[in-house]
C-alpha cells in the first residue's frame, strides 16, 4: 500500500504532466525554428539559453548557432558536403604526412588535423611540448566525441566551441571576481576555506582551466552537454554557477582537505552522473540572470 497521500499523488501526477507538456511544446517550438526557410540565429540561441535541447536536434542546432551550417535551409546540403570534404582532405593530409598512425586516439588525430588547418603543425612539433591552448582543444574534442556520433560534425563543432572558450579565457578575471562575490554571499565559510587552500590566488590557474574548458573531463559528458548548450546560447556565466553548485555539494569534504592538489583530485571525481549539480547550476543561472549584469 502506498504511503503517499492522494493530494501528494495528484500533485506529482500534475507536475509530471506539466513537465511532459512543456517538453512537447518546447520540441514543437524548436522544430518550427529549424524548419523555417531562413533560420533565425538569435532565436536559436535564445532556445539554447532558456530550454532543454533535445539530443536528436543538438547537432543541427549547434551547427546553426556556431555558423557551421547556413541559416538558409536550401543551402544546408551543399554546405554540409563542403564541410565533409574539408574534413576528409585534412584527414588524408595528416595520413600522407605520417603525422598520425592507427594507434593515435581520435581526439589527437583531430588535433593534428586542426594544426594542419591552422598552419601550426611544424611549430607544434618543434616546440618543447604541447601548448596549453592545444590541451584545451583536445579536452573539448574528447568530450564532444562522447556526445556526437559523426566525426565530421564533432570536428567542426569542436572548432566552434573552442572559439567560445577563447572568450572565456579573455573574461576569466571577471568570471573569477564574480565567483568570489557570489560565494561570499552564499557561503562565507566555504569561501574562506577555498581561499585558504589557495584557489583564488592570482598565480593559481586551476579555476581558470576549469572555466576555460567549461569543465571538460570533470563532469560526465552526458550531463555537461546541458551546460555547453547554455554556452552556445551566449552565457559565459554558467561556468560560475556550475562551480558554485559543485563545491556546495561537496562542502563537507572540502573542509577536510589540506592542499589545492587534493581539491583538484576531489572535484575531478564528482562527475555528477545523475545531473543534480548541473540542473541546480542551470536554475541558479536563470534565477540570477536578472540580478547580476555581466556583458560578454
């Protein structure tokens, strides 16, 4: 016999019905936007920001938002073929040059292709080691390979998303300042603990790297993509709210730590497989949007 009262069951039934209706309506709205002969990039970005992006439509939606695919629907097939040809030419080039072999992971193959496309392959090979920007690109590709099935789409969207991360890199100082302001307001004890561990020191790049890569490799890819949807929609602040919800979730564990290295190891084991932290971050972003102004 159920322990739930009829009122509670009715509430839950009504709540789930409302969520289902909203989901159906959102998909209908997105379908209409995608079927327009001339798609509206501004409205597509607004959809990324305000709603849950259906997995089946994420490839096309991101491609349009990132300007990989044309807004004119009639040109889509032609441009898609052109993108595929570029990908295949680059893959053929790095194979002929013997810059890759069959043992090389796919994210490193795509990174090598990217170096060829940007005329940086020789300079990369002659340097003392892989550069920070290259590592960040590889992290992005590795994450997207878990999300998208088509390698051509993955390569082009990795390049598009990498450009978003350059904006995050330029704005990192502002983002970190806002992080400290919000954390002081929400949990002053946690702020002081993280400060004592050295997270907010100017020469500490740990938070920078998490923000610039949008937590690639930290949060489970299937959950993280919801955060990346918001980045595609134009929000850079989402990384702040993801960090805040993450550290609040493991607050009790953080107070047992003694070093920044221990903090890094702890945060990178969270993963958020059930999406609780990610969903809280998105809600926090939406509730704070009107309260905190930040121009990117």
